[in-house]
C-alpha cells in the first residue's frame, strides 16, 4: 500500500507543479510566483499523505499550507513581510501546542 500512495503523491505533486506553471505563463493573478506558492501547499499535503498523522506531520503539513497562503497574500501586496513572519511563528506555536 505504501508504494501506491507514494505513486499517487508524486503524481499529484507533478500535477500541482504543472498547474502552477500554467497559471504563471497565462498571467493569472500576475506577480505571484505560483511554483513557490503551490509547491509549499503541495509539500504540506504530500507530507501528511505520505507519513500519515503523527506529531511531525500535524505540525509541518499545516504550517506549509499556512506559509503558502501567507506567501500568496504577501505577493499580492495584501500582507507585508513584517507581519508575515510573526504570523508564521504564531502559527507554528499553535500547531506545536495542538500536536
């Protein structure tokens, strides 16, 4: 079963990277580095899919998703870097407390 889930996870990662690349070339929401943003989110989802729910994946997976969302907001000019980093630190602390 482990081999099948790894194959699915890798396929999903390739699809996510291809989709991000397409969004970037089509200038949908210009100024966003989609490969970075989707890469963060896909890494978080894949980590949870491949390792299951454990103390590490409960912290790192959602943290990467939050980092992806905050990165998108920063690239759109909605969020300044001075606030993004403290939000990430707070999110990390909350996720560590939750785990």
